[in-house]
């Protein structure tokens, strides 16, 4: 048995770094491997089949690199691939390994956050059209009314380093106005995409007063800490030397440059191929 197993953190690109950052603050002692499939990002406009195939390849690679637990720090992958991987692939690959997503932990706290019981979810086309948030919320809190808004331009803005540019305002304002026109009673707005925290300063500019913006990083990190406490059989197999690796399918040099927007990382970045 590998006593030094790592926790894998996967995202289609840079966005998962916003979650990884919080995870490292909340549970810092573990060994982590972050994998960004930057060469094939964004996933948000891709079909179910492709997101599933790419995500499975990434999970298998993280397992090969010594991970026993993988967090899909990507809403699109959580929405489109998590269930199939958990139900179909894990039993075949290794029933003792685990893959967890970001949607369930986010949804679990919404009833406590919303007073009006009107919640908005911003996400990629893939996440919103999958209906995953609406289904999870309906299942746990049928009293909550959910409005989803796909913001297909937001991830490309972030991936291309345009999050703070004047051009970004147009697309941000458009979707914020649209979701509040559809339900003016929304008091809690979920950033259902790990890239969106980079856009918070601009989103706030167009947000109606009193609306709570809910990015997922802290919640996902707390949920992981809770999972590790409740699963000593997993926890005992995980290495706790605080070692981190970052893998990307894009150029390592390009990743290092852009990653600094998300995350204070000075270590080496390794380029890999997934297939
Ligand atoms: N960061 C991902 C998410 O949370 C999606 C980005 C993409 O479209 O690749 O949904």
C-alpha cells in the first residue's frame, strides 16, 4: 500500500486553482497533485461525451501518479462526468479510490444562506444545461426556487487574462442583469464555476444591493476536511508531507505565468499529455 498517496485536484484549466488555494489553507499538511487540462479547456461548451472522456483520462492519470482521492474542482466535470465515473468506472478501476465533486457540497449549505429561498446559479453552458444544480437543490431543499444562467464568455475571459479588462464588463453586466430580470427575489448568487472568483470585483459592480455572492472554494475545502475526518480509512493512506505538484496539458511556462493570477505558486510546473 502506498503510504504517501496524494489528493488529486482536477480542473479543465486554471479555475480549480481558486479551490486548490482554499484547500491548501484549510487542510495544508496533505500531499497534493493539481492537474489542469488547459490544452483542451474550456470544457463548458463541450458535449457530455467529451467532458466525460477527458475527465476520466485526467482521473486515471491522477491515480497513476499516486492519488487515492481526486476532487473534481470543476463544476462542468462534476455535472457531466462525476456520476458516471463514480458508478461505472471506479468499481472497475479500484473500488477503494474516491472521486468527489463540487456541486453537492455547495448545494448543502444553500438553505442556510438564503432567506428569500430564491437562489441564482451562474455557470458554464454545460453546467447549467445539465440541470445538476437544480436537481440537487430540488432534492435537498424543495422549498428553494433556482434560476440558472449560463455565462459562456466568462471562462474564455479568465483563461485569456482578460478578467480585469474593460471589455469584460459588457459580458458580466449582461448576465447579471439577465438573471435578476428573470428572478428579482434572488438573494444568493452561486458562482457555479471555479473560474468566476477571478471576476468577483466586476460582478460586484453590477450586483443589486444585499445579494450575497457565494464562491465555492471555502465550502469545498471545509467539505474535504470533513470528509477526511469521517473517513479515517482514507485519511490513513494519504501522505502528509505538504508536498505539491502541478501538472498541465499546456505549456508549463504559459501555465506558470497565468497561474500567478489565481494562486501564489513559485514551484515547478510539469507538462503532460492525456490520452
Ligand atoms: N472551471 C470550470 C467549472 O467550474 C469550467 C471551465 C471550462 O469551461 O472549462 O465549471
